[in-house]
C-alpha cells in the first residue's frame, strides 16, 4: 500500500515511540514511516506518524508546540525523574500545601524560561543520546535551553499529588518540571502519569488508538491526513504559473513576506515546497512537488 500523509495515533502506556512506528508500518503495510516527537514508554496520547512522502516533512511537524496533562507525585525524586526510575531521595511532604502555595511555585515556570534536559532523554550530546550515557552510569554537563511555557494550569491536588495542564514549545520536558516543582516546594517530586493531548496541529480527539490501528490496518487509509492538510497551519505564499518551474528547480523567487517558514503554493493551490522567506526571497528547505522535465 502506498500511503502519503499523517496518521495520528493515540499511543498507549508501555511501548516506545519506535515500537508504535513499527506497528503502524506493519499494520498499514507501508515501508516508510516515522514519528514526529518522542513519547516516553510511560506516556500516552498524541503521536503523529508520517507515512510515505510525508516523512519528508516530519521535522517541521516536530517543531510544533505540545500540550500535556500530567500527574506529579511529591515526596521522592528518581533517577529518571519519573515513576519508571529508581528512588534517589525521599522528602517529607509539605505541611501547608494549598492552591496559593502551588500557584506561587508554578508561576516561576511560566513564560520564557531556561530548562536543562534530563539525563534520561533522547537529546544528543557529543553525538550520543543522553539516555545511552545515563544507562552506562555517566552524567555529562547539559546546557540549559530556552523554551516557552505558554500555559501551566493547576487542575487538582492532594497531599502528595499535583495535576497540571501544560502547553509549551518544542524541547520542554514535563519530567524536569516535576523535579523542579518538587524542589520549589521543598518536598522532591517525580512524574507518575503523562498524556500528550496535542502536538503541533494534531489533537487527541482525532487520534486512533494503537490497538485499533493494528486491528483494522488498511481500513484506516481514510483517516490518513494528506500532507498539504497536515501542514496547513504554516503560512503560505502563492507563486505565478511562470514561477512554478523556478520553484521546482530550486531557483529563488521574490515574495512579499520578509521572513519565516512558509508553504509555497502554485496558482492552483498545489503544494510545491517549504521555504524560508528571507529578505523578500524564498530559500527552499524542501521541494515537495515533482518536476516534469
């Protein structure tokens, strides 16, 4: 089967993101497939899988904002910062935990902040994944990265658990938030549940449970989102019929836009390329339409 587009999968707890890609590839009988942003085995929710020619746009979908529902347990830290790790330290629970105390602590994590990636993550340092180094017993220096937390809402709490909703830019780690919130409260903490409810333009309401993907396979072809629809949230510019050939051959053309990632469309609305508008000209990242030489 030749499928080109994006299938939004509701990942269950347990399998890795690569396990999900393999299962989707086998179920849909397609050779080319890749995900658009890793979810830890413990996490559930939105995992967008690019199929066929859509694998060429995977990196642009990965760059989108993400939204999560999370449960954080107070009283202990773990080496992985979540429930799958070993407890490294235990702390007494806060004596005066209240909504006001939690809101004050959470307020320090909103907006543009610096966050250090955890050792158990897929971030590369020196050409190696951090989790590979962590499993070998190594800990290396990680540079804090600037990320943006657009929304951080306190949903509920008890004496030892805090439930939050967070929407943040690419590169945000909810596990790190859990650890830092625990330290801000003086109680230590780790993540015990995580559900991604949005990833870029994709939301959990359109996601197909992995078990259904495996069971129905090719019958789900109608739920594969076409490439042009998958990236429709990216601004577009339309070129003339005369410029179409130039775009397909990688020749820069002028645009009214001065900067930013754009979709380049032909006069009939066909998706031709993804490009950066730089000083009124298009610099192509990826030509998507096929040339007719």
